[in-house]
C-alpha cells in the first residue's frame, strides 16, 4: 500500500505528465521508497541527492527536468506546509 508521501508525489508528478515507473523516457523509475519522503522534505536538493544515491533513475533526465520545470513542481513543493503535513 502506498504511503501518503508516495501518493502526494505521484499526484504532483502526474500534473507534469510524469509517471512513477512509467514507460515514457521522461518517466522516473523509483528504486528506493525512501525517495518520496526525501523529495517532499528536501525539494530540489532531495531530488538531486536521491538521484545520485541511486534511489531513482530516468532514461531521459533532460525531458524529465523540462516537464518538471514547466509544471513548476519546484514551486508546488517548496514551502508548501500542506504537502509536508
């Protein structure tokens, strides 16, 4: 059963047409479920560090970043206490 953090992050990513463990090259593949809490807690830094730690991967990281920035996902997470609670 997905955690609350996973559900929140999946919904945010879906708003950018990014699917967790999806088949499109810009979709992310999550290798470690700690990824969800870390990204919600640490925003961009957590996203980058969890990538370096191998917690997630993406075939087309450039397309992933483009979609995330166009959807302003960074602004939706950063400082949003409703998401963090």
